[in-house]
C-alpha cells in the first residue's frame, strides 16, 4: 500500500508509562459521615487481603489494628516497637513491620504499624510509603480522593 506523499506519515508514540490517576469516592464511616476511606490489598504470604483504611495526611505511619497482623501472618513479637502520639495527644505503642500492598493500581512495600490501642473504628493510611509515591488530593465538596502516581513505584 502506497502512502500519499502530501500526507505526513502517522506519528508513532513512544511507549510511555502513562500515569493514570485513580479516583476514590468517599465512603460512609461508622457514624454515617462521608470520609476518605479507601480499599487496599495487603499480601498475606499466599493471597491478597482486602482492607479498608482512612486516608490521613496528618498521620506519619499507616496503622492497622493488631488483629490484622494475625490475618497477614505477622508475628508482632518480631517487629520493632515504637511509640506514636495521636492527634489527641494520646501515646500508643505500635509494632512496625514492612507490608506488601496494592493501592491505586500499584504494588509496593510500606512500613506499617499494628496496635491493640488504636481506638478509632478504622485502619489509618498515613504518609510513609504512600505520600511519597502518590499525589493524594482531597476534594471534600465532591467527596472524592484522587491518587496520582509519582514516577515509578517500587
């Protein structure tokens, strides 16, 4: 098939890593209010476990309830113990562990804490491991959280 010499050849796009943003609609919390609650997956060693977490830009770490550690096959006695101050000034013990997660179409490892003393009704997704991989944009009026990957996620 001959190409028309007056018509330029179609440009071939170089294969680019297209950064796709993922939009999460806010979900209702345990009090019936809309909040930036998202689903993520955590690796148990033989399957992926779905977890729900509140995205908290004021939290340094991701914190799961201690019972999640047993579901993931994590022995908290082998994890590093730290103290963490909550927004209300309460200090709670947490046990840090590296957790393999899937979030917004990406798979990576994050530092996560586990605690029996987490008194909120949900897990907390904090900055470490997430906010350095994604631009997270909160739109409370539209009740949407947008996650846009930053570069390559490992």
